[in-house]
C-alpha cells in the first residue's frame, strides 16, 4: 500500500506537470501568431509555473527512485527528463519567433506523450485491480484532454490568423481522425 501511495503521488505530480505543459503549449502557439508583449508576460509566468511543477515531479521521482524496479520505467523517466532539458532552448526560440506553430505544437505534444507513457507505466507497476481500473480511467481522461489541447492550440492559431494553411488543415484532419479512433 505504501508503494501504491508513492506511485499515486508520483502520477499526480506528473499529471500536474502535464497540465502545465499543455497550457504552455497553447500560450506558446497563440503568442507565435501575434507576438503581443502582454501575452509574452503571461507566457513567461506560465514558464515559472511549469518549472515549479517540473521540480515537484522530479523531486518526488528522485526521492522514490527505489520504486523504479522496472528498468524500462526508469529509462522512460530519463528520456522524458532529457527531452524536458531542451525546454529552455525551445522557449527561447518561441520568444524570439525562430520557430513556427506546427513545430511548437509538435514539441510540446511529444513531451506530453512521454509523460502519458510514464503514467501508463505506473499503472503496469501496480497490482491492485481496483486501483489499476481507476488509473486506466484517469489515463483515458488525460489522453482525451491532450487531444482536446492539441485541437485547441491548432484552432487558436487559425482563429488568430483568420486563415487555415494546408499543413494546419492536414493536422486538423489527422486530429479529428485520431479522436474518432480514440
């Protein structure tokens, strides 16, 4: 039960980080359409909140690394951390407008997918059937939220520019298909 509690806390902190990364993705993509200074200030504030969530998750992971009896689970956390270490450089690209909306959405979506895989692995490491069912329901909610976040970010770009490029249309079609399959 102690392990289950620690895994639950770890999953909760990772879910909080995922939520903040989703918000950062949306703010970044909208900022790139207009480069508004007021919005940049909000984006910088979001960076602070995301950094706090990142610290809380990795502090928890470090404190409970004995839980990582499955080496694949530990590797997934390290891969996620490695990708997160690129976040500051990517944020600079966003602030300087040296990246585009598509790359921004893809970068954050890849981070979010890595975190979802870690949460899924937490489920596999638990043995309690009732808890596992609850985790699967929770993961389903997070995946649906992620799909909605991608759609919101994509449509935010379209609404800001009042145009829909061929790539954005393709992304929207892929997203709709993925949501239908999900």
